[in-house]
């Protein structure tokens, strides 16, 4: 497989695991602060992934 395809697959897996992890963390709280909820609703998951992935990669 080409490098590009591996990057796409890895990104898809990372996005899926991030969404599941976020759901598990948020579900442990009885209520979410309104400011946190507004922030989560304002930023799509894809935008968060594109911000976090390069920062994590450059930290290595």
C-alpha cells in the first residue's frame, strides 16, 4: 500500500478512537458546563483532529 493510503487509514482510525474516547469521558459526567458544551458544538471533530494530529507528530 502507498504511504498516502496508510496516512488516510491511520487518520480514520485516530478519528474514530478519538470520538469514542471523547464519548466515554463526557458520559462519565452528569452534566456539562454550558461553556464546554458550546465549545464542543462550535468546533467539528475533523477540525479538532487536524489541530491535534500535527502537534502530536511534531512533539516526537
